[in-house]
C-alpha cells in the first residue's frame, strides 16, 4: 500500500462526499479509490467510512483520523511549497475565484499586471457571483465580501472597504417621487442584487442611523454589471459599489442620491487555505492586490 496516496484518497473522498467525485478529482478510477480505502482500513484495523448504495458516511473513528491527517497533509504541502518557491523567482499555478463584475472591472486587470511581473506564474481565474467551496473546487484564493469564515481551515486578509452609493438615471428621476431621506426609498422602484444577504439598506448621518426594508422592485439580478446596466437604462434606483458606477457618475449617465447619508460599507477579503499562508506566490499576489485595488 502507498500509504501517503491512500491517505490523500481518503481525505478527498470525505471532502467531496463520494468515491466518484474523488476519482475525478485525483484522476483515478473508482476501483482505485475503493482499493486505497480498503487497504487503509485494513492497515488501521478499523472502519473509516460506512458505505451504502446511495451514500457514504464517515465513522467516528474516521472523523478523528480525518481531522489529524488533514493537518499533516496541509503541513506537508506547506513544506513542499517553501522549498519549491524558495528562490526569488515565483513560479507555479494559482487558481483564484472572483465575483464577476468586480473581476471584470477591477481585479482582472490587476492580475494581468501581476503576471507580466511574474511570467513563470500561471493563473486560472474563476469568475462567479455564486459561493464557491475552496476545498471542493481546489481554489487557492477566493475574493469575497465578509470575513466570517465557517471553515476553520481557512484564513482571510482584508483587501479594502467598499464604498456604496445610491444612484439612478436622470431619465428615471424625471417622474419619480422626491428622494431626500433614506425612508423615501420605500416610494421608489429599488433594483436588487439578489445574492446580497441583506434585505435592507442601512445609512448613517452623524449619530443618526436609518435602515430601510426593501420593497420588491420590478427588477432583480444576481450580477453587478447587469444591475449597472439596469440603472443606466432608467429602470429604478439602487445601492451599489461606487467603483462599479464611477464612470457612469462622471459622464452623467447616473446621478448620486442621498449624498448627506453614508451607506453601510462592505469589506472585501482574500480567503485562502491556512496552509497556503506560507506560499510566497500566494502572499505576493495578495500583497499586489492590496497595493493596487482602489482604496
């Protein structure tokens, strides 16, 4: 038995939830996956996984073993990285997940500049506004809002605070009710970004705070660029990152509203597996993003 291979197979089976998924991930046959698990259980003289025709469940002993070997494999990967990347030349591959609009407008150009400085680095960019599991998808860095980590094996680094603005097109405002205080938003057609976890918009003015519960508007979308296009077309009013509409504000396509009120900011973080923290290429790329993202 190749014990290290068997342990790696066991880890991926648990993380991906099936023999088939682990086989695809490791480029092995399903029979090879089964053989490695059987040999590992025989060696340990204990069952690690209970199998049925439809599902598999990790045993209590299997959970204890998984928790321990996961740390060992992560430390081994970190040790390998420290040797491979010990020279001054950064090389290797990085897979990074980025929200679609933020990626297209701001982050992807920065990544392209980074690659020009480090030509031996190859980067795969996954642009999606949906939540992506770093472990399942083999992601090295995920750029996302909010630093709350549900997985203890992940770490985060704050990139910047994103200023958000209320805005609408002059065409919409011609026939719209007045909008002087946040609660006036209840009289307007508010365009919604559907992947936001918040169902209300919060504003501050000095010591005063107002939260507005959103009424269902006529348009909702799961993409920031689509939301921007809807605003410019005059469909309604929305709250969106300033960096998404700074050009439209500058040329008059949209108008900033409620300028006396400060909308709640959203923090942007780089999320990464904790064992990647010692990787020079990961650290250098995150440092580069911090330096070049608009503050």
